[in-house]
C-alpha cells in the first residue's frame, strides 16, 4: 500500500476535527515534508478562530477548543502533538518540527496525488462540521420543542396559516378597527416569539422588543412582525432587526434580517446591506435581491433593504409542509445572525475614538446618541430621546421631572458627552442648585463689599459659549427646584424671552449693562454679556416633599418631560471597548432653533399648522377655558415649532399625532391641579379627547379600565386604539388621584 493510501487510512477514523485540520495545515505549509510545530500551531489556532468569527460551530461542546481564545501558543503546540499528530501514523515529531515519516515516498507523489489528498482532507472537514452542526441543532430543537409543548401558546404555523388565508380578503372588504387579525399580529404572534426567545437560553427576552402591525388606522399592504434588540434599535423606522414580512398578495412570507427604511435613503440601505453581507458569512440565508413584497410603498422599500432571508411559500404553509420545528430552527438561525451582526458589525463600527458628526443627518446623529446612551447602561422608552431633542430644538430650556434615580441627570450628561461636550473642554457644566438660593445673584454673580464682581456658576460657560459660537454648550441645573425657581431664575428666563433674529444669529437682551458694575475691569469683561444661541439649559426636577412646585410662568416657558417609566431589567452591560464613540464636529446647527416667532415659519406650512396645531389645540383650549387654564400665543407657537421640526426629520414613529401627544403632556397637563369639580371635569373631558372616547359617565365609567382595555387591544404603544395614548394614561392617573385623595396634579 502506497503513501497516499496510508494517509487515507490514517484519516479514516476520528473523534474530533483535529486530525484533518492539522493535516490540512501540513499540506499547505510543508517544505519538502517538514513543518515547524509553532507554524502548525498558529495555523491550527487561526483555523478555529476564523470559524468562531464567522459564527460557525468550533467543535463539540466537550472540546478543549471551546476555550481556544484563551489558549497560548505553548498550550496549542502541546495539544496538537499530544492528540492529532501522535494519532497520524504517517507523521512524526523531531525536535521542533513535524515531518513525514517516508520522505522518499512523499517526494514521489505526483501533482495529481497531492491534489487528491488535499481534496480528500477538505471533504472530510466539510462533512465533519456538517454532521456536527446537524447533530447540535437537532438536539437543541428537540429540547426546545419539548419545552414549548408544555406551554399554552398559539403556534407560529397556525398564525401564519390564518394570515395567508384571510388577510387579503380582510384588507379589501372588512373593517380595520377591532379585526381579529390585529390581535394575531399585536398579541398572539409576539407572545409566541417572546416565549421562543426565552427558551433559547443564550438570549434575554428582556433585551428584545417584539412588535407586529397590520397598519396604522388602515390596513397595511405588507403586515409585519419585527424582533428588535433594544441595544440596536427600538423602532422599525431605523437600525437592523429581524422581521417577518407578508407579501401583499399573501403568496409568500419572508423571515428576514432587515433594516428600517423610514430614516434612510436607497443608497444608504444598499450600503448597509452590502457591508453586512461582506462582514458576515450568511451562507444559510438567501442573499439574492429577489424579494417580492409589494408594488409600492414601504413594502416595496423593504425589497431593497433586505440583507438576507428565508422564504416560505403560502402553499407550503397552508398544506403544513412547513413544521413548527422548522420555523423555530429558522428563527433561532436569524437570531444568531442578528447577534453576530451586533458583535461583528454594529459594535465594530462604534469602536472608533470619534464619529464624524458633520457627515451624518439629524436622524443618524440621534440614532448614534441613543446607542451611546444604551451602551452606557441607560435605557429610555421609545421616542424619549427624539422628544428630548425636539424639545431642546424648540427652545433651549427643558425640564426633566420625576422620581429620584430615574436617570435625568445622566441623560443630560451622556447626551452632552455624545455631542462632544465635556467639562474638560468647558462645553458642559453641571450646576447643583442649593436650597438657599433666593435671587439671580446666586446663579449669575454678585458684587462683594469692595464692589468687585464675583461671577456665579453660570458665567464661565456663558462666556465660553459666546467666544465659540459654532460649538454646542450644555448646562444641567441639577435639582433645580430645591430652591424656588422664580426667585433665582426668573431674570434669566425673562432675558431668554427677548431672543430675536439678527443677521443670522439669535440674540437676547444683555444680562448685564455697565450700570451693573463699579469696577472698570468688570464693565469690560461682563457688560453686554447675552444668552448666546449655542447655550442649552436643562433642569432636573425631583417632585417630593423637599422641593418646590413650579409657577405657570415657568411651565409656559419650558417643555416638561416626565421620567416615571423604569425598566430595571435593562442592564445593557457593554464592554467599554465596544461602546459607541462620541460624535465629533457637531456644530450648533444641530440644536439651534430655526424659528423664534411664527413669522419665521415657512409660508407653505400654514395649512399644516392649522390642521395639526391650531385645530387640535383650539379643541383642547375650549376644555381648559372652563377652569381658566387655557394657553396663549407663546404655547401655540412653541407647539407649532416642535411639530414642524418633527415633520422635517420624521423622528417620532407615529408622526404628527405622537408629536402633539408629547406636547399635551409637556405644555398642557402640567398646568392642571386642584380639588374642585371644575378641575375634575376638565380632566374627564381631556381624557375623552385623548383616549378617543365619545361617551363617559363619571358615575359608571373608569378611565383606568378604559386604558387597560385599549392596552389589551394594542399592548405596544396604544396609537392604534387611542388618539393621544401618553396623555390618556397620565389623565387616567390624575383622575385616580382625584377620586382617592380629593386633590390631583400632574406631579403625582
């Protein structure tokens, strides 16, 4: 028997892949039948590390190679000598080299012999890992199915069958509101997906948002069921996520690794798609651009954005040719690819020291800031960061209110840091308010007994902002209402109201004139100091027995964002080296207001302002007027500015309705407090408006029960069953407080 046959016989019996990989390395590296052990150990290590990077199975679970990343070269050399080399009879070890035993026979091998041996080894490796993959997957799926069988769940198979059988007919001929297919997409399928994720074992279901939709108020051409890693995205408008897409004709269902299409153009979608395909080995997915969803609209855009997919034909679903086991296996495969995307693409793109903010759109900047916050361990509900940005853009004074410890101060700090504003570069200042502050001198400064001006904590950043007009500067007034805000901040607020456009800049009246100082050097340095248009002030507010309430004067001049939602399960423990980098070169245009007065608004927006601002605000004001709580022109204008910015950038998932909902919460509801029947009637009427309730009997109906019923119909965010769900939820709480205590206010 010749050497070639001896090699085939040597590799005939095996327990692991070690033999094949060592011999493959020997074939590629040998010089006249000799290879240094160190070179062979490096090849061996790189082979398995490459498989790990490609998200492939490395070896059996009991293999020492599961720890290959932590093994040093010396350990690897001992490993390959002890096991594979000593079990390959045609090889031997001499000192620091691995050699072929029969050198003469080796030299006599023809080129065809050599090629045949190489192909034999490659085939053995491929077959080994195919069998191992099938075995591991088979064991996992069998275990998953056994666990799932104990749960009272609607199967994906049954839900898919229901959709492909009925959706097209329902969309053309049946009422959207209250349809059972809405329950299938909003509740049944998400609940099943969440259970499957929890059973998988290597993922936390709390880190995922699962949402299905048949449209917003009207039937969607392409209904969908999305699975979003909250560390990447919490909205289907942007970012990468896993999503089931049902074609418009209901002939096909696609399980896809996909991207949000709302905040990206076609070129950006294609660029991301190509990058992910290049960096990940998607060999088990279809990556041909042959997805057929719809003839137009968002569904057609998803054809471009799809990174990879698995196709299910409707006939196979209806005829039960696709088993639940297959659906689970495919789901887990996509989730594994999704995790690989997060580790190898998403985090990799965030490792740079800085990200060039000047090249990013507003939507991309906000998405990056959101990822920056999440990676630092702070999770905020969907729409919160977008709302914070829109509020700051509308007016450079925002209040963050809520119980202590909900991340108000950290939001300001990390938002500032994400924009490159730090205390080191004098573009971020944390000012802790003291309970004994009682006039503006505590904030801005005072004259000492010698007549010398002693600047307050606000002055340095005011001066720095004025000297660097293109750079954003952010101040956090921490625990702002430990002292009475009207006492120490009213003068500053009054100056802020004098802002006006002048030669492309927004100017306020001077904070100081020469008459305010005695010393010539103080007049030179401080007289004429104004509030620059690149300074943004955020006050954090704790509402408890140790703090003071706000007057309507302050509330009218700010957007008040409430922090009450806490998700303790959101840990988001990201290694520091994988955290997204701050943005660089973000100029003041990102936050600088475009509108100071209504006359600054574009002429073509008059119809929009009437329909989306004036009409709903007038309806609200008619209710408020009964208790003399109605708002004036300032509030109208600032709500209009907020709505216009959202329209321009399409930041909030539910568009104009969600934008107005936030403004109701932040500009209207904080004004309401009291114990009279008049206040109670205002709350009930506003609740009817927000929850879209026509009839309400205060003796029989309960806002909380109505909210809970609407949540059962739409558990995700409420915008399919209520007009303004955030405000409706708050008003229900205020109504409960009135019923229980005889008094209510926004500050529960």
